[in-house]
C-alpha cells in the first residue's frame, strides 16, 4: 500500500503497445513523498521499459527527485490512459539525525523512523500518533539528560504536563510541542469530524521541537571551549 499522487507524464507514441494507449499524456501514480529524502516532490518521471504478462501491461519508471536529485523506481500496471503503482524502490528512506540526538534518545529515533515508514506506506493515522509519541520520548530523555527533574517524576508525567514543566518558560519550545501534541491526538480520535491535523504541519512543528533540543545539546557539548583563563586576559 502506498500513499500516492497522480502526475501527468508525456509519452512518445512508440512507448505504447497499441493505438488506444498512444496518447501523449498519461496519468501515473507515484509515491507521495520521495523515498530518498522523505519530502513531497515533483519528480521528472521517465518510462524506461514496458512488458506484458498474461494480458496485463506494465511500465517501468524512473523518477528523479527535484529536491534531492536522487532516483526512485516504480512499476506501474496499465489501465487505459492511466496506470496504478504496484511496486516502488527504495521503499523507505530513514531520516538522518545528528549523533548528539542519537545519543540523547535512541528511542525517539526508532519511533520517528517507524512513523516515517508508516507515513511513506500510506498509514497516515499511525504515523501521526507515532510522531507524537516520538516527541514525548525525546522531551523526557531531554529532561532526564539536563536534570530538569527526577527519573520517577519524569516517568509519571503525561505529555501535556511534561510540556508545561519543561518548556513552560520558553514558548519557542512550548508552542510547537503543543501543536504536535494536539495534532497527534487528532490522528488517534475516533471522531474525525473535527480533525484538522495534517502530517506536513505536524512534522514541521516537530522539527522545531527537535531543533530546540538539538541546539541545547550543541551548547552543552561544544566542539571547542574557551580557555579557563580567558576572562582574566581581557
Ligand atoms: Zn528526494
């Protein structure tokens, strides 16, 4: 199962098997996100090969991402003037995180990647819930590492109270964390009538939380430090 979007591709007539497929423009399905960089993309799609099997027709495509310029491959099954995506490679590209974040919260990294994989395979609700859980793991590991509270206290806090307690004095962290919490909750709701969550917005605000904590880690672990006697020499 893929979360897909339709794109129009220009074919030259010889690429088709029969006259009814010889239109110049053809609708194909592509993955909604680039499997290499995880961003919504508008790739350059080219039909590279075609074959038939038991009366079905198939096209093999390459798609060059307009963001990361890497290629992904898809196999499409033909039905009149449109095709359906039946296989894609690579399936999922995991996101890269700096070593500081990987050391701080391996569980956040695992949960984030699982959510990304869910998203790229079309399970938006699962992804939304997962990103919210990933953020909770990150915030709690951050609180523990920066000794903002005891382990027992941190483990008892729900996400809402954890945001209050650890980000309450800084709206640069609190506001984005609240957006992720609220949007993540909406993906879990039985009643979707008031759902206004979308994954792109949730992820953008989650990035702000990650960036906030990452900047704290960079300050805590700088690659160089001033000499201890710096002040007295100036
Ligand atoms: Zn890409």
